[in-house]
C-alpha cells in the first residue's frame, strides 16, 4: 500500500464487496455474480497502471469502473 492508487482501488473494491454481500442476502436476486467481475478486474488494472506511472490511463479506467458500478449494478436504486 504505497501509492494513492492502492488506497483508491481498495476502497472501491471494498465497496463492491459490501454491495455484493448486501445483495446476496436479499430474497430476490437483483444481479448476477458475473456482473461484479468487470469492475473487480478494472480495479486491479487501474491499480497496476497507477503503480507503473501511467496516471491518465489509470484514472480513466477507474472512472469507467465507477460508471459501470453506477449504471449496471445501481448501488442507489431510484425510489419510484
């Protein structure tokens, strides 16, 4: 845990784990397990890029991960 990318990607991954655990205890399944694979791999890839000094690609990948989480997994569902 030496770079800022380590801390940020671990925080995003931890949030992803909490979301998965919360949804896995629900009576009705809202998403599938495979849907968590792209953001998890994206966190690892963004961390790798950041640790190699590729800051702009790392930030771009991390932003794509967050967009995926918010649009596909929908951690904050609308109250309609």
